[in-house]
C-alpha cells in the first residue's frame, strides 16, 4: 500500500497516521523559543525602537536584571519575558480597538 500524495511512507508515520518527523521538528522549534529577550530584541519584537520601548513598555513589564550598573562597570543587563511582551501587546491592541468602537462624545 502506498502513502497518499504528500505524506511520507507509512513506516515513518506514527500509530495514528501522524508524521513523526514533522511533529518532532515542530516540538523542537517550540521548545527552543526564547523565554527572555534583551532590551534591543524586545523592542524589535514589538516593532519599535529602544527609546520608545524604554518609555512606553519597560515600565509595564517585568524584567530580570543581571550585573551591576555601578560607575565604570557599564549597564546592568535587562532581560524581558517574551510572554510579558506578548501580554502587553495584546492588552494595548485591545485598548485601541475599544477606543475606536466607542461612539464619539458630542
């Protein structure tokens, strides 16, 4: 019996007809998703510059700080949770939609 077009040979399919290699690749991609992002990366993930990120987002999301910001030692590394950045974006997108849906006051 031959496998349907676009499906790997049956020996490579799991018990329920699942493409095991494809599933493994998807799981690996999900597992290697970053948990934290530095300031520059966090800003880029939200499509904004670092200054805008620091002004509008950073005060509203948690941050992991590493290192010291003492004189001559440079700045402390700040890492932001990707989940918090996604939550911030979701909350603010909803607010914009809510504002547009409101009838204008006269």
